[in-house]
C-alpha cells in the first residue's frame, strides 16, 4: 500500500537558549514531500504549521540561501559571535539550508550557538562530545 503525502513529515526544533523566551520550541510532523522539500521550505511551513508560528528571515536562494534571524534573534547580534547553525538528524550538512532536501521522518534542529564552539562540537563524533 502506498504511503499518502499527508503521512510524510519532518520535525523541527529551534533552540534560542538565553536569547529568547521561551528558550526553545518543538514543532513535530510538519508535512513535506520527501526528496523535494528543502530545509528552507520546512521553515516556511513552520510559519503556518507551528503554534506559535516560527518567523525567520534569510537572504539568497538555493545553495546560497543564508538564514539571518529566527523570531528576531539575529546572527552575530551586536557582535556577540552567535550564529544560527542547522543540523539534520544530528549532523551538520555540508550544503546550504535552501538546497538540503529532506526525507520522511527527518529531524531538523536550528541552534543559536557561538560559532567557535558550535561547529567544533557539531563535527565531533558523538562519543567525543562534552557531557
């Protein structure tokens, strides 16, 4: 029996840490078209599928799309060194969020981390991550 489009979904988690109230938001089962929906399109869906809606800004398109803010929390706000980093299924993709194509059941996390620690931790094997 073929799976219906409505059962295809991805999950989204946004972690603002101390920079936003509330500090995190989860939005499960956002409808996608596997093999076609990008992370950018998932965020666009979150604007209508999540409660409260997730509002974001970005520049560019496709591989060159660059996220600039989520719910008013901007990259490197006042020179703080924090940037939005995205993960899919726990890994930092090697392509931009406007080009990364999702599959059914994928989990996307946007984390507002200090650039120097965020990417270093994201690229370490799980067994070497700090506790």
